[in-house]
C-alpha cells in the first residue's frame, strides 16, 4: 500500500480532532521514520521564575548587609528605630530591613571592604 501526502494529512487531522484544545497545548504529535504518528507530552514550565526570585532575595540580602557594614551596627539600629516609630508601612519596612543572621554574616564578610 502506498501512502501519499493526502493520507498523511488525513491521519494527522484525525489525531488533531481527538485532542482537545487543552490537549493540543500539552501534547505534540510526531511522525517516526515508518510514518507512524505518536504523541509526546510537552514539558511544562513553572509559572514562577524561581531563579529570578532567588536572585532578587540574594540581592536584597546583600544590599542590607552592605548598608549594615557601611553604616555600622549602632547607626543602622538607630535608623531602624526611627523607621519603627513612623507609619505602618515604615514599621513593616523596618521589620524587613532588620538585622538577621544571614545579613550579619554577609556584613561580617564585607566589613573589611568598608573599613
């Protein structure tokens, strides 16, 4: 039996009809050397860019550490106390900018750069 391009298109069309709209987005149809159509699931990608979020967190921690090492712990704490006495948003910012162990470690490592 000889297969033509029309036969191929008919088979591909039949496979496409079987797949729902959602299925077309998650499944890809391929043809092997023998002309047999098979489906393969697409790899799904995460909606949340994990690498970007991690880079933002690390950058923020480094920023806090550099501010801590540049100003010194006493001056940094004074500025945080002034923020805590402000509005609700400023108090939340003071809580986020507080000295945590990771920030303290990075500041200790970067401290010689500013002294």
